[in-house]
C-alpha cells in the first residue's frame, strides 16, 4: 500500500472483487452448459435413467471448482 497514493490501494481491491465476480459467472456458465449438454445427449441417446444429465454437470462442477481453487491460490513473493 502506498500512503502517497490511496487510490492505488482502492483500485487493487476493486480488481480483486471483479476477478472473483467473474469466476462466479464462469462457474455458472460451465455448469449451465454441462446441464444443457447432458439434456441434449439424453435426448439423442435415450436411457432408462438420465445418465448424461447427471454425469456432465458433476464433471462441470468439478472443473469449475478446480478453476476456483486455482484462481484463489496466493502466489508467493520472492
């Protein structure tokens, strides 16, 4: 933090907030697309159970959690 330039600190906080808000939208998109893809695949290859509609969103959720954890890691300064 630079005491001579308090705006610099505020801008950094805003950038961090926008970064995490963007991650939320990305997670929503990944899970939404995986649900739509699972629904499409279940319509194309019908089963007795909605196999694709369950598996694809689970994989999408795992992928989005990995993305969230990767973005949340704090890099060590040397």
